[in-house]
């Protein structure tokens, strides 16, 4: 399949994602309008719910354009690398491009390249268990004194420090 066909099928898959979302929003809007009409006192509740309360036309238009580009790009990359072959597979990859990219965001490679988005900027967390080999320079969760900590138990005949 040529590159133009791959891009077109991937873009069509990305567009389908937007169409499905618009359908979901429309279904929810129709359900709420029906509930409003069937309520006992619709006049007291104000006007019926508007479609814009369930679907942001400007925002969703931008999201649809981004999904179309993502679908085309991911489908072309997957097909060019030999991971998908055929029209239906390319279309499906385009439709699932947002999900694929979200999954890639959570991989170890992405954390190594980009960094963990939820990482706390501060010192690394302390280990719960002290190391078994080598001197310990302080209690596991307390401040370090710079000298090795005692490994003697309370039952040690030499006593505690």
C-alpha cells in the first residue's frame, strides 16, 4: 500500500473516534432532554438542556483535527515499520491512535526519555529495608550521623551503645 493510502486510512480511523464521541454526547443530550420533558413540572426547571452543555463544538473540532493527524501519523508509522499490513488494520490503528499514544506514555522508555509526569521534585524516597552488606550510616528513616550504626541486638552480651 502506498503512503498516501496509509495516511488516508489512518486519518479516517482518527475521524471515526471523533464521530463516536459526538454520537455519545448526542445520546446523553437526548436522554436528558427526554427526562426534562417527562418531568412533572418542566416549566419550573427552566429551559431544556442545550446541546452545547454536552458538546463543545469548538473544542471538539480541534480535538477531531488532532485525532485525524494522530491517526494518520501512527498508522503510517506502524505500517512503515511492518507492524500492520492491510487496509482494515491500518484503519483500526488510526482509530485507536489516541489510546496507543497514552499507553506509550506509560512505558519505561517514555519515562526514561521524557521523565515521569507525576514525579515529586525532591529527594528520592528512602528504602524500607536497610542494605544487608556494607556499613550503615544511620537509621533507615532518620538523620545520618556519619558513623556506622550498631548492628547489635538488645540481647547482645556487650550491650547497646
